[in-house]
C-alpha cells in the first residue's frame, strides 16, 4: 500500500495577523489544494488560525542531526550576536 | 389546503431542519469508514455543520409552533411521513463518488437558497442562513474539487462519477418544485425564488461538471414527494437507526 498512499504535506499556520506562520504538523493529501482543505479541517477546527501554508514534505530540505555540532555549536560562544544588551521598552510584545 | 403565513414559516424552517438532519445522519454513517483519515475528518466536520444547522432550524420551528416542542422532539419523536426532506438527501451513501455527487448536486442548490434566504424578511431565517452559508460555501469548495478529481481522474473514476451523477439526477427536480409554502415565503417575505435559483443552479452545475469532464444529464422524469412526506424506502431505515436510542429509552439524556 505504500506506493498508493497520498504524499505528506507539512502544515504551517498563522494564529493571528502580525505573527508568523508556525509549523503545526502534517497531513496526507493527493495535491496541494486538498492538503489545504485537510489542514483546515485537522488544525483549525477551534479557530487556531487565520492563514494556512502547506508544502510537500519532500520539498523541504532539512539539516542533518548528525552534523548538528558543526552546524550550530560555533554560534554558542558568540554572545555578542544576541541582542541581550538592549532594554526592551514596555509595551513591546511578540519580540 | 391553504396555509397561513405563520404555519408556512414554521413548515419552511422545519423542512430546512429535516434536510440538514437527514443529510448529517447519512454522513455520520461514514464516520470510521472514510477512505483516508483526513477525508474522514472533513466528512465528519460537514456532518457536524449540518447538525448545527438542523438544531437552529428546529428550534425556530418549535418557537413558531409555540407548543413547546424542542429540537430533539423534531429529530427523535417524529415518524418518516412527518419528515419533509428532499429525497436526494436520504439516498444511501453508495460509493465515495455517489456521496460526493449527491452532495455537490444538493449543496450547489443549498448555497443559492441560503444566499436568497439571507435577503428575506424573516429575520431569524435570514440570520441562520447567513451563518450556514459560510459553512456550505466551504463544503462546496471541498466537494467540487473532489468531483473534478474523480471526473477528470482515471477512466474508471470518470465512468463511475458520471454514473453517480446520472443516477441521482432524477432527484434534482424536487429541489425546485416548490409548493404553496415556498410560494408564500417568496410572495410575502421576499423569500427564495426557486425558478431563479434553478437557473443559477444549472449554470453552477454545468461549470463544475465541465471542469470534471462530465456531461450534464438530460432532464427526464423527476422524482418527488418529500414536501408531502412521501419518501423513498431508504428514509425509514435511516430514521429507525437515528431514533433507536430515544425510542428504546424515552427521554434518555447524558
């Protein structure tokens, strides 16, 4: 049955205007339009979103967990890259 | 028989409730039997939308009647001759293509009907219709895509989808064959004009069938009788299953 199973799509949802889309899960669907419908039914039943993106899982290129040390560790000791030396004014949300 | 406007409004609301309830019961039969998990959920969502609509229509019908009947009384304590739903909606689910075809034929009509009801001078019906039409527009988007996929899919899916549309076609005439209740709503409350809706429906259906590479059947003999409570043999079984619990344990609650 593996070859007759619908392809997998990753689902990204924006929960409200101004925020960015976040990955929430995946659905099976025969094409992108159907994936959008399925994502709507599976992930926004309780008003979780105002916008949905879907992308074929096979179209995503992911970093390799085995290379994560080489990929990410060099950033760990570069504290000056973090904006921690700024004071965030009151009233600024979603930063 | 002549009916007054108040009775006509009650009857109208009740019929819309019957349509919604019978269709939702049919769709609920598919729960745990969908072709794919996601499609299963899509179908159950549609069924739930219809239960919600049935509740609103029945509540309103009960209020107009003024004898204290609740939405549950309408759903569970009437026999099939008292149901006045369209025959199309009580037809068995058949295969997936049959279910999709039944739904596209009905919901294309229903969306147009609700659009017209939003403009009518019965504020409650207009309010319910405004809410329902959003749900129905989404159903149509989803279901039409399916009809196109099936019609324009493989040779087998094309043949079967065409057969589904052909075999259900004789139930479509009833949607536009209004009686005096429909006429009263139209004349007294600016309600839906079924003739105009029929024309729109033909255009809409022609477009989706065309995209699905399916041909539109010729109008032949049309079945009917739902408005008079005369049904196909399928409704009795549907009602029996739906009402079994309430009939066995009257007043059962949870």
